């Protein structure tokens, strides 16, 4: 039979029993190694509450100095209910200061939320990654589709400014073809101006994996003076900001993003975009909103897509219907994205290289 476990409370009860059975308080205290003051405290408590009910009393102070007023706690909880139950102390503190003029320390707000069961335990943070961001608006836009069930009759397209996290577009489109996406971008460029670069992955209409030459979609961007760039294959963290945006969409919009028609999906996407840009404090921006940091591009969109102008005296070739050019009786395949366009051939570090709209593309030996 195992030894019985003896706790401090068991020892205190035994001390009280010794005294009740006729032992003197001094003798009982010597036996159990405590002072007469301690022994008298437990004897008095046992006589008042009963031997079975004696226990440690709370040492918490009855009054807490500088305790947060009840009205402030309620304002914090109301702010959380007003916006979303997924926002934490950092965003709510910024909103309270901005909307209600209430200044509450971040740690205090976090403790209040925990006390009311409003904070969920999170997984340990992943190791810190090396991050990059452009210094100003419109130097780089990140672009991708938000994943939703394939049976949904549309695809949410996201375009995010790299420097300010401002969402220029989060809208459902009917398909993932280059023509459909470019029509959305054309309207977006008319509203916000032209960026210098656009970053996307290697799937859908963005690029041709394994090819050094542009797709028809990328050709249109180049004619506008926009350089298309791509992340490394199977490395979604390259488009980390748009991926993080999609995580926020999943958390705050959830299944409401999946609607039976594209018309019903538009107000859902626009409502989230407005809140993300103009209401939701962004931690990476020091609690500011993306809309307060973003400025439109000074590069205005032309009325129509420009044509490729060949510099005078430059060596050029027209791309045939098979996506090929011929130079010195040799045929080079440059891709069907350039069909009907004229490309320029210049000598570069590693030999003759194809240029289009001022952008270097592929060396001839790569084609």
C-alpha cells in the first residue's frame, strides 16, 4: 500500500486536533514546528468555520490602487464587439484612442481582454524571417488570387501595395484569364496610377513557368512601363504581404466570401476592403491604417494601351504567329506572348539579348 500524501493543510488540521484533544497550544506548536501566533490563527479559524472548512484565504488586496475604471473596461469590450471579435489589444487600443479619445495602456487592455475570456491561445511564433518592403507607394504591387472552393463562380483577385499594405483591389472576377485580370487592372490604373513593378507567382495567367520570355498579360504591363517580376517557385513567402492579407480575409470574412453569384460577392469584398484600408489599424504601420499612408502614383495611365516604339537604328525583328524570330538564318523561339510585336536585339554582357519596351528579356542562346 503506498504512503499517504500529507499536505500542509493536513498538518494544520492535526495541530488543531492535538489542542482539542487536550494538548497545550505551546506543545502542539513545538511538535509541528510553527509559532504560537500561527497555531493560534488556525485554531481560531477552525473553531469559527469548522475543521473541515478551514483553508487558505485569498491574499489579493481588497482594493486595487489605480484600477482601470469600469467605464473604460466596458468601452474596450464594446469596441471589440463593434468591429470584430478577432482583433486584439493593439488594434483596439488604437481605435479607442482615435474614436473615443480613451488612452489605455496596451498591457492593461490585454489583461482586461484575458479576464473577460476574449483572448485565444496562439501557436508559438515561427522563427523571424528576413523581410523586405519598398520605401514608397507604387514602387511595387503584389498580386494574387484568394483561394476559395473551385465550385464558386468567381475568383477573388487581390492587389496590394508593398510599402503601405494599401489594398488597391480585392474583387471577384469571373475567371483567371489574362484578359479578364488586365481589364480589372486597367480600371485600377486609371484610379490609382501606374506602379513601377508588379510581383506575382508563377501560376495562372501571371507567367509561363520555365520560359524566359513574357506572356501576353506581361507584354501589356511592359507596354505601360511596368516591370513584371515573379517569386521563386514553391516559395509563397515571397508574396508574404498578400498572403498575410488573405489570412486576414479568412479570419474576418470567412465563409461570407463564398456567395452563389459574383454580384453578391462584390459588396462583401468591398466592405472588407474599406474597413481594411481605412478602419483597421495595421501593426506593421505602427497602428496607422493603410489608407492614411498610401498616395496615388504620379504616373498616369494613358487613354489606350501604347504601341511598342522601336528606337531609330535599332536591330529589330517581328515575332511570327509561332512565337519565333529569325536572325542570320537561325530561328529563335521567344514565346507566343510576343506574337505580332517587334522586339529589339542588343549586344549585352553574355551576347545578343532580346529587349521589349525597354525591358531586358532573354539572351538568344536561351531561346
